[in-house]
C-alpha cells in the first residue's frame, strides 16, 4: 500500500474547499461519475494491529473517501467488492485529474468499500483509501 502524502493533501484541500475535481469509478469495464466526493483523515475502530478481510490494519487513523453514484446499475457489482457478503475486500479503482503547477495530471485511487447506502436514485459509498498516486 502506498499513498502519496503530497497528493493526498491536495485532494483533501480540494474536496474541502471548492470540490471542483471530477472523480470516476472504474468497474467491470464501465466508468461511472462520482459526485460529492469528500476525503478526510479519520479514526478507525481498531485499537491494535489486526487483519480484516485480508487487509492489514496497523494505524489508528485511515484516509476515508465518500462519494455518490447516481447510476444504480452498479449495485450488484459493488456487493461483490464489499466485505460482509465476501471474505475479502475487493479494490475499487477511482480516477481523476488534478492541477499541479498549472498542468493537469491524471491520478488513480484504489479503495476498499466499507459501506454503501442506497436511496431510490443514488448510492453513497464509504471507502478507505489504500493506494494513491499519479498514473
């Protein structure tokens, strides 16, 4: 697992201030836009090093990402990625483009889906960032 700390700082600042970045979920050869993305550093419910779903937790804090999909056709595919019905987390790939020194740079974020809440016209995803870097 590698998270580029400088890039993470840029993403957190952007999603807290103007939230103008576009994010896209890549799932089963399809691409879905994700709206209302927020990224934050948050405590985990883990008090000591442990494994869960094949993922090793050693930190008491994790970088969490939330976002909303408005295409409900992904629900069955997302269920296959979440711990609960499965014994291991599946990784979700999310991409975006950020501006660095006036130049657009593609990034990719790999997450584990920890929770989803479905409404009649959207699904809110809660994820933990496990990898983040430039493409």
